[in-house]
C-alpha cells in the first residue's frame, strides 16, 4: 500500500468516526429534549365553537397528544369528565378543554320548579326511587258529596325526582289516639308550575298519594281519558 492509499484509508476512518460522533450527538440532543419535555398525555381540543349552557358530548372534541408538563392543572384528560355537563361559557374552536369551562347540568330546566312533599314509605316505591328516577303520581280522592264514588287520579306523569330524603317518623295529632306513627320520606321533584300545583293539591286533599316508578327510557304519556279511575265504571 503506497502513501496515497494509506492517506485515503486514514481519511475514510476519520470520516466514519466523525459520522459516529455526529450521530451520537444527535441522539444525545434528542434524549435531552425528551428529558426536558417529559411524558406525553392525552388532551382534548374543541372542534367548533360551543355556546354557553350547551350539553356536552364526545363528538364535540378531538383527541390530541402533548407533553404533560405543558398542560395546566385544569386540563381535561378523560372525556368521562364531561358526562352530564354543560358549557359555562363560549368554548372556542381549537382551545384545550379545561375543567373550569364546564359545570353540572342544572337540576331545573327553564319553566320548572323544585317541589318537595312527604310520601308514605308504605305507599311509595320503597327503596326503589332515587335521584333522576321518573314516576307517575297517583292520588285517591273521596267523592265530593255523599253518595259520590271515590276516584283514583293520575295527577302527574313522568315526574323527575331530584332528591330522596331520609326516612322520618310522622307522629299523629296529639288528640288522635287511634292513629299510629307513619313512616314518610321527603321526595323532591322538578315540575312545571301546573304540575307543582297538582301535586301540592293532592298532598293537601287526597286520602292517599302513591308513586309508580316509570321504566327507564319510557317517555310516553297517559291519555287524559285514562287518568281517572272509578270502580263502578270498570268493565
């Protein structure tokens, strides 16, 4: 091997060493960047503007990945967080979803009122009614005058239960020695103004008020002609 060939081999070796050094340098930089940026997590971008008080669902958001250290503490990383939530302000397209942008759906819808009455534990649906249950409210009335038949009426249909209180013992009037203590449960409903009047009237004047649990997902209404029952007319 002459001197020219030796110089060529030497240059080739130096080039390989330099290339290896450069590659190692790039790997070092990448590793350093990763160590500074940290692990990535899932976040959610808003696809298009969402108006205040709009109910939220997963189709309104787009998943994205970004370094955890760049996210604020309020960033939403799990879409289960939007279940039964509404926007509290206008959500702008491209913004990252934050927990302080959303809130629970209001218990009452526009035009509704919150009404609570005591229901006899024995005649309600004992132990089976919970918040968000739907019930029909039945009331039994005495005849208006002597000889008139007693009536059973469906006072309210598909009433939404907001809250079920604790069992209470209702003592009879001090002068009534024939009656025993009755166990009652305070139940709060979300009702329209008219249905709230019907319910409070039934609580005040009906002999008995009962609740009938409506099957989940059932939205049908009971025709007016089928809401009153009189034994003498049952065929």
